[in-house]
C-alpha cells in the first residue's frame, strides 16, 4: 500500500505540483500575460485545495482513497491535454482550476496523506515521511525533464504527454490503495486481526481507540496554532514555488538552468525529509520545524541582499532544509489528534490558506510587474516565514485526550 501511495506522490508531485513552475514563463510569453496574471493561473490550484479541502478530506475519510485517485487522475490528465488547445486567458484559467486542479487535489495530495495516516499507527512517522519524500522526489525527477521538453517540443506538446502519463499511472497504481487495515482484516498495526469476542448484545469487547473528532480538535488551542502557522507557511511557500524560476531568471540565470536548479532543490530535500522525519519520532518537533522555517527566511534574505548569481546556490540549499522540515507539521497533527478525522482536519487547515495563497503570489507578480524586481515581495515572504516559526514555537500537545469512541473504521458499503 505504501509503495502505491509513494509512487503516486512521486508522479503527481513531479508533474502536477512542482512541475508547474516550468510552464510559468513560456505560458506568460505565449499568451502575452503579465506576471500577476500568470500567477493567478497557478495559484488557483492552491485556492481550490483550500476551498475543497474539507470536502476532499471527508470523502477520503469516508470512502477511502482509490475512487478519488481514479477520478482525480482522469480529470487532471484530460485537463492537461485540453489546456494545450487554448489561446485565451479566461478559458485557460477556468480549465486549469475546474479540471486540472480539481483532479490534482481530489485524487492526490491530501487524499494520499489521509490514506497513509489511516494505515499506520506504530510506524506513522516513517510512513508519512516516506510519502512526503515521494512528492519531493517527483520534483527532483520530473522538473528538469519537463524543462527540456518545453525547450525542445514546446509547452503545449509537453502538456499532452504529461496528461497521458498522469492518467495511465494514476489509474494503474490506484489498484494498490486500500481504505484501511481493518478493511483487509488487519488491525491498526497491519497485523492479522483476531476474531472479536461477541457479547450477547452483538457488540465487540476490546480496548477502544482514543481519537479526536474534528469538533474536539477544533476546541484545542494547539490546533489553531498549527493552523495559523500553516496558513502563513503555505501562502509564502506557494509564492516561492510559483515564482522560483522567474526569481532565478531575475537574478540572471537562464530558464533551463533554473529548472535544473529546482530539480537539485528537490533532490537535496529528500535526505532532509527522511532525516527530519526519523529524528522527529524521538525529538520534539517544534525546534526542528522552527529551524526549517527560519532557514527559508534566511535563504530569501540572502537573495535580497546579495546581487550575485552564486547566491542562488545557498538559497536552494536553505529552501531544501525548509522543505525537509514541513513533514513535521503533518506528523504532529496525526500524532496529536489520531486517525479518524485526519483528512477532515487537514482539509480545514488547507481551507484557511485559500485567500492568502491566491493573493500573496499575485502580489509577488504585481511587485515584479511594477518594479522589475522581486525584492519587496521577498521581504514580505521573509516576515511571513518568521511569524509562522513563532507560532510553531508556542505549540504543545493537547493536555487531555477525548473520551474513547467505539466505532468501525470500515468504509460504508
């Protein structure tokens, strides 16, 4: 099961999520758009993740990942293929938002995280770390080849091949995904489940699992601290990733080399993710995540203050450290609040960043359009990352567990 979700994360992360930055400049030039207009295209995906997050999370909690992955793969793949036929701005935005982005977030990012969290308890940190490393590996593997494809055959034809790839791999690998261990006769430790002892009333005896409902989690202070930090972090990260190749071009690097640098960034983030995820099982997550957030802030501060091409190399390394640390937020959420409502809670958190994830990248594009520089935008992002770090530094485990709840984890037929 973990093999299937990790491969899906790798393919979708490389093509649908991280690969989008490769298309920013060619689409902007081909459709004669401003940087702010082009930002709207790619930030619409993050916006949909937030708006639809609670629903996508509930669907994954309720019905499991396989049907969502199949539908999402087909939608995203067909959307990419259809995009290459469009030459007008508004239709392009609508198709990207309502078809490509819908398929991406229904079938992949949040759904894969929810399924993996449901499957693992004792090895949850390792499993989620491997899954999120898959997303980073996708960026490392696919961004540079996508850049070559855009250079050699054009962005439109590259979208066609990308769409076919997503449909074939998504539908095929979905067969490896199951809803939960219980749905296969296993217990939550992925071991064969003993036949339960029936009482006269037909219920089962045994220890009840302690999981927070979404309502119970919303009543804790730590959930809102995580949500606030995540909103700042994801909004700033969205702006960075949408504009990362244009930022490198602004500093004097050509586009294909910049695509290679983005691949290096994701390659570097892989050992950081694995290391941080494993260490995070034994150490408090707060100092590690705070360190990662501040690393990104320092990297952007260097780009602002040093007007030399070499500054992009430490910038990429520091961003990779940050990228490696973000796994800790989701590990903490699953550890603090359990399995049952994890998808719903991640959906609520993602919903909180809808508006800023739209506005901040557009603001960065507007700054570049009006000043010819990303300096003011990067200053804003530095402040946001530092504020996110301050919120995480104040988080503590919820002081009281909810009352035990007895209910089946099996999906409704």
